[in-house]
């Protein structure tokens, strides 16, 4: 977290404020930045998924809220592409939804050229359908706009997991302009907020019930007066109790820090930082010359996403050695955790989000030590 973000965290710690007032103010900031009608600061994107699911299942119905995660006589299915399934959808299921899978990724099966198609979502819609779950992290396939069109033709909402899809900063508006009903982002990834924060934003009709199911509800109905542009009190038949999201609460400090980080994220020109990271990676590549490793810096073309370095081991049994090197780097001094997404291809990844010059030098030194000892061992054998 930047000094500015930490300062906001600290300043908030000295204040007392009703959380619904603070969250409603946060909603206005999030709306201005993302183009959504309303928003909510959550305890991470996974928490956003759980609250968003709960909101879609219950709307403003306090009886349904009380029932979660159990299933009453209301629709509880979310349609999802098989290729969008991932460990984070546990949060959707934890709210009480049942996932109904559609489509095949025939290319990953090596058995065809097609992936999930929009008509398959439509064919799966039935009286138990509550909404559609869409994971933007799957590379924007199928097109979100097509899935929103299918959903809205049947008066169903779409919940989007876009946790790690920033930058580019245009992504906020790009996703919300499709008409997607709720979108969740991580606050602790590129935005640079506290690690355990996130954003849920979209239509007011769902953000209100999401908020209700997270806020502390220990008050008197006669006194409770949440900001009307954020929670529609008139739509409640009575005063809901603590909801399923009560265990996902966020503090005033987290809210202030996340909003500060969000504002910095959209106001700051990413070019200088990006150039700095590019230089650090180039320096590392230069320093690794002569070692049995092929380096390639990947530079996304959107002009905002940071470059990263892929290092492929040029040794026999490279996939096995890459895991071994990864382990040794974790166990060494200082412990270094490299990106491990391409280990099966024998590649280590250096993502520079939080990298500075001394750390880059430490990575160079440790990789050199480990590679020299690995080559010495293989020559000895
Ligand atoms: C990181 C991530 C999440 C979880 O985000 P948190 O803010 O850590 O809760 C959810 N979905 C995807 C696709 C992610 O990459």
C-alpha cells in the first residue's frame, strides 16, 4: 500500500462514523469511477461474489435473506460455462446457489474447435434459474455482452467475476457498459488497496440487498435510516437480521484506504511505473546472461498492464527442475516466491508489481546460485 493509502487508513482509525453512511459515500465514489449505479466495499472479490449471489437470490425479501444459505421455494440456480468453473466459485455456492454447467471447451480437450456458446446458456434457463455467473478472467469468452443479452431477454441478472482484470483502467466502464448487473473486483491486486478488500458494483437494485446482508443490523427499525440512494428501505417488509454476509464485514479503515487506492489508481498515469518495471526486468535479464535460462519479457499491448518475465530453464527435464528451483527459491534467504503458473512448461515467471531494485538484485543473486549449483550437480552426475 502506498503512503497515501496508509495515511487514509490511519486517519479513518481516529474517526467514528455509521458504516452505512460511510459505505453509501463509498458507493457514490465507486459509481463515479466505474459508471455503475451503486457500489459496495467488500472483503475481497470472493466476498463480492458471495454477497452478489446472496443479493440476486433474495432481492429485498427479508424472509429469503433469513433462509440463506438454505434453499427456499425461490429460484437458486446460476448458469455457468464449464470452462468458467474455478475455485473461487465456492463463494457463489456458499451463498446457497447451485451451479448449472453448460458448454464444452473442445479445444482444451483436443477434440474440436468450439467453446461454450451463448445459445447453450439460453437453453439451460428454467424456472429455477436465478442468474448467470460469468468469469471475465477466462479471457472475455464468450463475449459478456452476448451473455447479458441472453440473460436480460429472460429478466435474469448477470454476476461478473473480474477480480484480477485490472488494469487497464478502461475495464471498469467496459464491463459495466455491457449492462452486467453486478461486477466484482479485487481491491488488493492492481488497485493497491488493503489486501482483504474488494468492490462490488452494478445496479442499485442488487447493491442494496448485498449491503443489507453484510451490514450490522443491530438497531431499531424506528431509528434505522440508511441513505435512500443506496438502500431502498421502503421495499423491506420488516427489519432483516444479520445476513449471510455479516462474517464478511469491512472496517471503516479498509473502506477509506480502498477508496484512496482506487482514486490513485484511476488518476495516476501508469506509463512511468511501467517503464521502471520494464527496466528492472531488462536489468535482470542482462544479469542472467550466460546461465542456462532463456528469458522473455512479455509486454501486453494495452499500454497499462505491467510486463512480466518468463524464464525457461534450458536444461534437460526442465519441468521437473523448474519445480525444484521454485522450491529452493522459497526456502532460501530471502524467501522468493516466483510466479508458478507456467511450471509445467519449465518456466518461472517474475511479476514485477511490487518489485524494486534491491529485490531484483536479490532475485538475480539467488537464481544464479541455484542454477550454478544445479548445473554443477548435473555435470557431476
Ligand atoms: C483473485 C481472484 C479472486 C479472489 O479475489 P480476492 O479479492 O482475493 O477475494 C476471485 N476470482 C478470480 C478470478 C481471481 O483471480
